[in-house]
C-alpha cells in the first residue's frame, strides 16, 4: 500500500517527466516551424541552424557545473527556478522580431532546463534500486522523446492556424505552471521525509572531480561515442529531416513531421527494452559496436535511396530511432567507469559532449547547404534547396556514425584488457 511519501514521489516523477517532454520539445521543434520562422525573422539556412542550436549553447556549458552542484545540493531549486527561467525564455522567443533576441530567448530556455535530465537521474538513483537504474534512465529518456513527438505533431497541425508565436507563448505558460506545481509538491514531500542536507561545495571536491575526469580516458571515449550517436536525434530528426523530406518526397508538413518523429518514437520504445536486455557490461559493449553500423546504414538509405512509398520511409525512420538505443548503454556504462562520488559529474560531462553534436553539426549542414546553393546570403534560400543539395550536405552524418563503431571497439578492447589483467 502506498504511503503519502511514495505518492508524492510518484507525482514528482510525473512532473519531471512533463518537464523532460517540454525540454525535448523546445530542443527539437525548430525543424517543424522552419518555414514560418525563417520568413518571420528573414533567416537563411546557416542562421536557422544557429537559432536552432542556440538552445544548447548555455545548456551544454552548464552540464558540468550542474553535475557538480547536484552532487552536493538539493535538487528542488534546480527544478523550480529552472522552469521559471525557461518560461521567460519562451516569452522572449515568441515575441522576437530579429535573430539575436530570438537566440537569447532560446538560450534562456536551455539554461533553465539544463539540469532537468541530471535531476531526473539523481532522483531515480535515490528512489529506485540499483538493478532498475538502467530501466529508469530508459524511461526518463523515453518520456522526453514521447513528449517531443506529441508536441511536434500538434505543432505541425496548428502552426498555420495559430502561428508559431502563440504556440511558444503557451509553452511559456506551461513552464511556469510546472514550476509552481513542482514547488508545491516538493514542499509537501519534505513534510513526510527528510530533506537532503545542503553541503557546501569545496574547492578540493571540485578539483577532485575534474582531476578524475581528466584521468579517465575510457570516459572520454564513451562521451565521444554518445556525441556521435546523438546525431540522428539532435541533427537529423531535430532540424534537417523535415525540410529534407518535404523537398525530396513531395509530402506535407504533417507527413514529414510524423516521419521525423518516428525517429524519436523508435528511440523511446527501444531505450527501456535495451536497458533490460543489455543489462551487463559484456552485452552493453557488444550493442555499442553493432548498432552504429545499423544506424549508419539506415540513415544513408533514407538520404540516398529514394522511395515513392511513404510508409517505407516511416519504417526506415522508426528503425533508425530503434537502433539509437545504444546511447542509453553508454550512460549505464558510466556507473562502471566512474568513481562513486563522481557519477553525476561524469554524466554531466557526457551530456556536455553528447548534446554538442547539435551545436557542431546543425550549423555545419546549414553551411554546406548554403554553399551548394551557390548563395548563402539570400533570405529564405533554405526553401530553394534541391534533393541533391541536401544529399551532399547530409553525407557527413552517416560517415560520422560509422566512426562511432571504431570508437566502441576501442572501448571494448580497454575493458577486455582490464578484465584480463585482473
């Protein structure tokens, strides 16, 4: 029978899931509103990609500090005040008329939600048994993906009738509502359980955490692996898939959005099962080596092999997302790579490199598109790109994912050598 404390824990977990949904929606929604957004702000492909990735500029920089602070401080303030800042960013973005204010709004939103995933990991580790940790991570990741799917599909249906500005005003209101609700629930929860003690972060502890990261080469390799394997989600599905599909397959925005969202759905479905199936080090290492080959093949197929059947395209996108489940294995592997006192810090470090894939490759694809279009100074040039332009610009993505297979082999070899030595 559930007591009051457990009911409040479940309620807080649901609220965190909703905030994760909001986080992924804001992170991945620019591709859906690319056309009206570019027209409103007069953006070319490079500027559009910079606006999309600006959500992650400070988000990425704060992953390490967030990990260190969460190792020492109560999670409540990060959630309550973070969602308030996110709401302010949504309001600024919704009312912007030029590129720089709109980038500021997205930067604020990213700043506010920069430690939501880490907060979810921390509470999951605190509230659930260790053997369920991989599954809890998969469920948390799936919550964000499902939220992005639902919100982006709704966005594609309503953007023409309500306008993108109104929708992001609503997102701001929802963010503030979640902030107030989480504050009320946390306050009630602390009445029935002992609140975590706030411990002052010492300089020595910060130095120790950073020194451990510097020495742990396997952690660096693991983080680079995640950096590459996030490309199908943050770069392809997050921005360029929708305009590529509408230009190549002559389908509507709603159809292109649905096909793109199937990448997220595949990841959401695959991650919890992967956490259950690949539940030890040996299985995780094998999955990390095999799945990049599958992801690279499926992504290259969707880019270079034209299909007239829309359902075949949808199947390719779902399989692509399903194959990205090896990402969650990398996060689970951190617990085996890390010093016990630095797990949250190391997850923050891995998050920093993983999400940097959008910051690096979204603008890179935008630059290549503008170059292949012969004139990257023309506003709205983005909508005149041909199928060949997209194919040339997107070719870098499957190549990078193929490289991840070699990185996984190096990680596996290091683990094998360690076992043989012991």
